[in-house]
C-alpha cells in the first residue's frame, strides 16, 4: 500500500516537473519574443531619431533657402518684413490673453464655466437665463451653423458679443447687405485686370482667426436674411458639412499664383544677369538699382520695356501682385477656432430661410427681453470667489473638435422618437426631416447632456431648433385618408405633450408645447395658414 502511494506521488511529481518544464519553455519563448520586440523598438526609435534629425536638417536648409530668397525680394522692396515673417512661419500673434484658466480654475467643467459666464455677464449689466447659455454653449461645440432669430433688440448679437467676451474670445459682427447674391459677396474674388484678390471683411476675419489659433472667434452675419441666404452662403454651408477635418476654402485658381511666381522668378533672373554683365553684383537694394543709370538702362533693354514704360511702374505692379498673393493665398483651411453664427429678423423686409438652410442650421428664437422674469434670472446667478471682471481663458480646443456626426442608430430612444414624428406627422405634412438632421440631433444631444440635460429637455430643444422653424403650410389642405393637416399638427402637439409630460417647465426653458400652442392659435385666427414665423 505504501509502495502504491509512493508510485502515485512519483507520478504526480513527474507531472509537475513536466508542467514546470513546459511553463519554463513557454516563458523562455516569451522572453525571447520580448527581447526581439525590445530590439525592434530600439531600432525603430533609432531610425525615427535619425529621420527626425534628417527632416529637421532639410527643414532648416529649406528655411535658409526661403530666407535667402525672401531677403533678396525684401532688398528689392517687393515684399515687406511682415510678409517675410509670414513666409517663414514667424507671424506674430495677439498679446497674451488674460483671464481665469479653464482647466486650472474650473477643472475643465463646462457646467461651472457657464455658471461663471452668467455671473460675469450680470456684472456687465447683461442677463440671460442659464438654460439659454447652456444651450448656446452646447451648440457651439457641434461646429454647426447657429442662427439666432428674433426682433431687433431681443439680444441676438449681444449674446454673441458678450459670450465671446466672457470666454476670452473675439466676436466679429458683419452686416449682410441686401444686394448680396453670390459667394463672392461673402469671400471676395480675384480681379484678373488688377491681378489681385479683392478680399472682404468676412475673409479677413478668417485670416485673423488663423493667426490666433487658440482664441475662439465668433463670426456673426448680422441680419443674415436681408439677402437670400442660399444665394451667398450655400457653397460655404456645404463646406461646413465636411466633418472629417477642417474644410479647405478655394479662393482662386492656382494658375494665377503660378503666373506670379514665374514672372517674379524671371524678373529676379534678369536682374542677376544684368548685374553680372555689368559687374555690379554689389548693387542690392531697389533704390540703388534705380539710381544706377547704366544698370537701369540695361534692365529696360532686357525686360523689353517700350517707350513710356518704367522700371518703377513695373516694380509697383509686381509688388502689388506679390502682396496680394502672400496676404491672400489661393486657398485657406477653415480655422477650427471659428464658429459661424447668423442673426435674423423675420418681417416684410427680409427673406424666409430656405429648407436647405433650415435643414443644416440650429435655430434659437428670442422673445422680447421686456417679458423676462428678471428676478428669477438673478436668483439663478451663482456666487464666485473670483474677480468677475476677468473672463474665462478658454481655448478653441475646449470648445470641441470638428468630428463626424454620430452614426444613425434606429434603436436609440431619441432616434425612435424622431422617426415616429417623421412617419406619423412630418412626412404627411410635407416637412423635410432627413438622416442628416437626425445625426445632428444625436451630436447635439451629447453636447447638451454635459449640463445634466435629460432626454425630455434634449427632445424639447431639438423640436425648437430643427422642427418648428419648418412649420409653414396650409392647415386646411388634406392628406391621406382626407385628414386635414391642421389635425395632424394638433395630433403632433398632443404626442409631444405626452412625451414631455415629465419635463420641469417652470419658465427656465422655452417650452416647445407653448410654441406649438402659439402657432396653432395664430393659424386658427388666420384661416388655418400655419406659419411658425408669424406673430
């Protein structure tokens, strides 16, 4: 019996030895692979350092070459020192921003930040409801077009200016003219006769923003619908739909730039040839070149100037073209620190927004500030042990990066609700509400949930932003099964009232059901002509 136990123990010992040997072999293999991986990593790191060193050397060589050529152009007074700095990437930025650091003071908490914005604005004599500020901040993070609608004096452009100031950013208000009819009115155009690009205030604002990438820029097109928005803004709006990166704005053909470069290169070559033939290589500046009569005459001959032409006149022409090219390149990347905001009035002097614009924009409608409950808003304002005269130092990155819209997921609760609205009400009413709009709504939902918004508030705001502005139809007209559109509108109102039954509507928000009731009352009083924008 003892022998049997001994044999059993020996068998177990052998099994354990085999397992130890197997584990040891596996460990040795893993160690070998680890050593191999470490060697590959070290080799890759060494190659990376060498490539980096090579690229830095090449970049330094390229910069030296550019600096040498730029110095030659500067000596000939063809470009300015500021333009030389631009060529070498030494463009000066604005002075150091003052303010409370968003990450250090507020721990990058947008809820605290908006609370401070409200307190900051109050001490400036500006009052907005907390939910309005949260809604506006959330919309800014989506990178979509925001349109503020309301009567004159309702606080539209003031919100843009005061909010930008509170975030340590910059607001640029650009009045839209009634005669704007194309993208050229917004972005300018290349004049082939003058051989220069005629810029606009809007384009200048984009260039300024590009020079200050950390500063949030809010560019507001004031009275946006004085002209037909789809005429002058449609192309630009299509660019804003590029969500994978910063869209490129093409201003004019690269051919024009190539002509300028070729003409300048030929002019410089003729100057070098003339100086070499006359042994006057020490002549560097354009002024010295003009003063040297022999060199001046030689250049006239080589450039093929006719009677009445002058080197001074040609130089002025070339300098103007160089300045136009360097200050307005043929294309520009849309600066990621820019948000585009429109402000509109709807009256007999303006145009309605087309479905294409409404489909891509978020509409925030403002009522009369005289009807606000000022005491309730003041009760919302938090106390901060900070200097309220200083803004929040918010960077463009803190406002969110441009990303793709979330995927369409038909089983998501918000999507299911929107699909029900489309099938049961919007499609029969002839109101477009497409896939893009649903995906926009999902992105906005994520942005607003940062402020603790529940599904009810998100749905309420989406109805306000994206659905109600499209309500324009004849309510007496019938659809399938002879159902009048007015009954569908009332049915949609009742459905939304049921879905939003738990929403806390104490006046802190714009309640979409109140807006629907207003639309229905106005329609009843106007032979059932439904128009969200009517008063």
